[in-house]
C-alpha cells in the first residue's frame, strides 16, 4: 500500500451551512501597496476589499490580498476588472474596493497642496459605480469676529484650519486625472484661503490681505464648494469642517445633491 506525501490542511472557512446569517461585506482593510497616482507619482496607498458571504463560515482573505498585491505599481484608475476579480474569487456577483492615498496638487502659483484622495468601486451584479473623495485643506476667518473687531477698532479676528471633503459619483468614461485635478481646482477657488508650504514676507502679507477680504462661516464654505462642483459630478456630498480656535469643538456643515450619498 503506497503512502502519499500530500497533507491536506483543514479549510474551516469552506464549511457550509444553510443556517448562517448573510454578511453583506467581509474582507480586508488597510492593505499597503505602492501605486501610481493621477500626477504619475509613486504613492503609498491603503486599500480595502470586500465581498458578501452566504452559506459559508468565512471567506478566503488571502485571495483578496493577492489581487491587491498583483496591482503593485499600476496606475490608480477606475478599473472594473478589479471588482470582477474580487467577485469571481468567491463566486459572487458583488464586490467593493477602495484605495486611499495622498497626492500633491499644483496650485496656480507653482506651489504644492497636499490632498487626501480615496477611490471607491462598488459592483452589484452588473451595475458598477465609482466614487472619488477629496479632502482639501483651507483656512477660514470668522465673519462674526471680523465684524466685531472692525466695529471696535481693535483686536484680531480668530481663524480656523479647515477641510472641505467632497465625495462625487464619477462618470466611468472620464479620465480620473482630469476629474481629480479639475475638482480640486474648483474647491480651492471656492474656499480661497489655502495653505502654502513656502512664503516670503511679501507672500505672507498678500495672503493676510486676502484673508481680510475672505470671511466664511462653515455654512458659507459648504455652500460655495457645493456651488463650485454642482455640475462636475453626477451626484455629490460636501462636508466642510472648521477646527475652532476659541472652542474645544469643531463646526461642520453638510450639503448633498441627491439621496444616495450620505
């Protein structure tokens, strides 16, 4: 009688039962991988991948990680094949993938603005949707303190660091680099006061003079950003947050176009 040298290891995840609760998403979160961003720069990304689970005890997480690792060094783009591979790896028709990273956006005065980006792909049967989220930093001068100081003739209006976070539904036929670059430019123009990595004294003075003429509540900022990107995305949500300098809480305003994005 011949003996086999093959050892079969138990596969607990492959256990099957009809009584198991359906899971809408199961997968991996926070997988690090280098990709090429919309400016053709190599960036470190954090990626997540999920599939639904029915009847089985678990999914094979390593299959999802393998798909992410195989794309190392590739451009970040709206690639439906990623979602197809994730779904087919577990014999399902649904999948979710997201990729987060930071990029440098060139401003009109040849400086660089660091922005946070996230691309999300959602596959439900044959329907595929792609979303991009952009977090753009800016500064805000409180209009109320500005008016009080002006009326008093003494004092300095307080300012806040702030972030405009925009999530938009993408047209799958558009170029992602153009979509992101244009959206960031529109957001910057709307909020006006963006941080600069390099300033001489004359630059700082010009920035401060511009700040004196740009006073926005968080509500004002959300409305201005929404107006700027309204026709750029098929659907969108804008979240502006100001980090208060005279309080221990922040202030937030939200505006959205449709009912899908919350």
